[in-house]
């Protein structure tokens, strides 16, 4: 009998609340015994620190925010995603690479630079897109953060 590869699902989109809702739905589709959880952006706390730094620290460029996102994603992979997958548990990354790439492209950053930046990230075996805004509340996702804080 061959062991099944654990589910690694990426949920991407532009609305933080919609991404969280879609991630919960994706996690619910994994057998309860095999659930490893949801890996949310800013697990490393980098963006929380940037938010409290204040205006005296300066406003980061879109490229700087993407570098921070890549560092946070590397943290999530090391401490949340890969350990869950190694234990045979399914995990949902919310958001993952496509959200950051879409933000970068919208900010005018070259496709090749973005591909190089995120080449370390393994491909998920499932992808979901939260393509509509959550109507109940304003989300606090990466895109909202970047639009509020970038120069």
C-alpha cells in the first residue's frame, strides 16, 4: 500500500478576510486526523514589527515589502508547513506565493525578479483563489497591509 502525499493547499487572493475564509474551507476538506492547520502570513511577526515602527522608520517600497514577505514565507515553511507535511498532515498556506507575485506585478516589479525571489517555495498540490471580497469585515491580509504601508 502506498502512502498518500499529504495535502498542501495554497489559498491566494487580494482580500485578507476572504483568504482566511477560503483557508478554513480548504482545511475542513482535509480528514480531521490528517489536519496540520493553516499557515497564515506574518507568522514571523516581521510585518507586525514594521507596522509599529511608525513613520519615523520610513515607508517601505513594494520591493522591500516583497522581500519581507519572502522572509516570512521562509519562516512559515521552516516552522509550520514543512513540519506538518513531514508528519503526513495536510496544511493550508494562506496566502502563499501567487498573492505576493500579483502584488509585485501590479507594483511594476519584473516577473523574472519575482520568480527568482520565490524559487525556494515548493509547489502546492492544490491551489484555491479567494476571488471575491469578504462582505462582513475589512480584511487584514498582505495586500491590505502593503497598500496601507508602501510608498
